[in-house]
C-alpha cells in the first residue's frame, strides 16, 4: 500500500527544516539508499536517503518550502502494482507515544524481535520485505521495523530467524492515565510583533523573516541566558613571546605551506588546560554533570546570517599544524553549510574570538550544554610593569571566561584560565 515519506530529523535538535531541492520526480522508481532530496537544517544542507524501494507517487511539499516540521509527510511512495489512485489512501503518520521506557541492554542478535501484533492489527511492510519474509517463513508481526514509523523494510527481515506464528496475547489491562504535567509558564520575550509593527508604522523599514538558523540561535541563546547561572572571569595575557615564537615557527613551516594563526595557539592552549584542570572539561546534563576525558574544543565561526561552532576533537593530542589545517577546513565548510552534524555537535567548551574585528573584550553566552566559553579580544599595546619592576610596553590580550556555575565553581574556573595563560605566555610548552 502507499506509504508516506516523512520529513527526517537529521540532527538531535532538529524540529523543522527547508526542503531545498528534490532529486526525484513523480513517477521515478527509487531504491533503498537512493538520495531523494536535499534538506536544509538550521546548520547545514544535507542529503536525505530513501529507506525503502518503490515509485514516487506524489511530491507533497514543493522545493524551497521552509518550516517543514519533522515527521510531516513530504511525499508518497507507491508499492509495486499500485498507481496514483492509491495516494489518497496513504496512511497518516502514526503519532509517537509521549514517553517510552528505555530498552534494557541485550546481547547482539541477528535481528531485533518485536512483540507480536494483536490479532487483527495491521503490519506495515514493504513489498520486498513481505516477499523475503514469505520465502523464509517469517511472521512479520514478530519483526521490529526500522523504517519510517516502524515500517518493516528489507534489512529487518534479511537477518531475522524464521519463527512459528505466535498466538495473539491476551489483552492487557488498561494502564491508568498519567497525571498531566503542569504547564510551564510562558517566558516573556518582549513586545509582540503587532506592538512593534505599530511602533514603527510611520518609519521606513525592511521586514526580515527568521530562517531556521536565526530562529534556532534566538531560541537557544534566550534559553541559555534565562536558565544558565553565568559568571565571568577576566584576565589579560601578554602575547609578545607568542608573537615572536609564531613568526619563527611560521618561517620554518613556510616550505610546507603552513601558516599558524594566534587562534591556533589559543585552541591548543585551551585543549591542554582542559587536561590540566579536568573538572572544567564538563557539561551540564539536566540532573547531573558529565566530565569528559578528551579535549573536544568548539570554535565559533561567523557565517552569513548566523554562526557555526565546529568541534575539534581530541585537540590536546594534535599538533599545532594539524589543528590549523583542520580549523581551516571546518571553517571553510561551515561558511558553505557543508558540515555534517557530528562536526558541529558536542564538545564541552567553546572559544569565541572577536579580536580580529578590533573588539578589546566582551562576554560570550554559553552554548548549552557546555560548561564554559572563552571570549577572546584583540591584542593591543599597553604599558606594563616588567618582572624587574621597570615600566615597558607589551602586546596584551583580554580573555573572559563565561562559566556555568552549576558545573564549574569560581576557583576552578580561575585555575583553568591560569593554565591557558601560562601556555600562551610560554608557547614552547605547546610543542611538547
């Protein structure tokens, strides 16, 4: 029977997306694994694969449509022998239960078994899956489907073991309905759209609709400022030794086409500091703290209309030249929205550097669930008192650590910032 193809969730945080481009048309025969469309999420443009085979009966969502909700029907797939008249009979997507118990860990099996369907319950499976099941003598009601909304596909039945058809279980007693959770109070977000439009009714303006990225940034950072107890630690670091060391190193690396930036050294210094002060290498997980072992450092990259925070994984174990090359690659692909979700999700700590834009210092907003974020300003010439007590001039850079007080206390944050500064003021330690 006809089956709806649903808008996929291409990342854990995705709630809606833009159907950027169809790569199939109505009447096309598709196979499992074939690319159907390009989907724009709040962070990237990604390809969407078919999980089953059949014929595209109807495209329900036009190219370029924004705000398509996850699990909304976007197309209809016909089985062998069906025609377009079956489109009207396509089943509506089944609603997922609000909560489900986490399955207990079990030894790996050839294929997961499902609870037998109740007598008369309809089993949704692809034509190929039905054919293979018939050949193997499989009861499809005992096979767990991995396709959209539990639909059984080829992969589910290929490894399954033949089993006799199970008798229908006795109907279970109806469970008591859980008490409704109290509604959350709406958080104030400022004047309504109508109020603001009236306020500027006599002024010329251009109205800019929020795209998925801007909407996500607005929601996440509003939540961060409202729910995370930020506190801030600010220190200055003298960069002269680092600048001299960088110039010498870049000269020796010139033949390899490597040019290290100050930001590369900052990334390395922070990665080492997360190992030196491991309690700062942590994230907030709702009712607990997760302390990470690797130094996975996220770095904010400005792009048109928003920003990305690609993550350099195991940054403490990588050389400066490797970090530099990886950062250039990630930043380049971020600007074209070609990062995969695993390249911008995760990490315990982030760096936001506005120094190249002439900003002396600023306070950054923590990107949940991170425990902290380092705001980096510009290096400027300032008078300083030298170790021998004389007055001199040095290149000084201001750094501000924004900290989630639920995860990291003040003394711990100060120890981390001290470790970062020691590495930057003694740059040869980053080669060890």
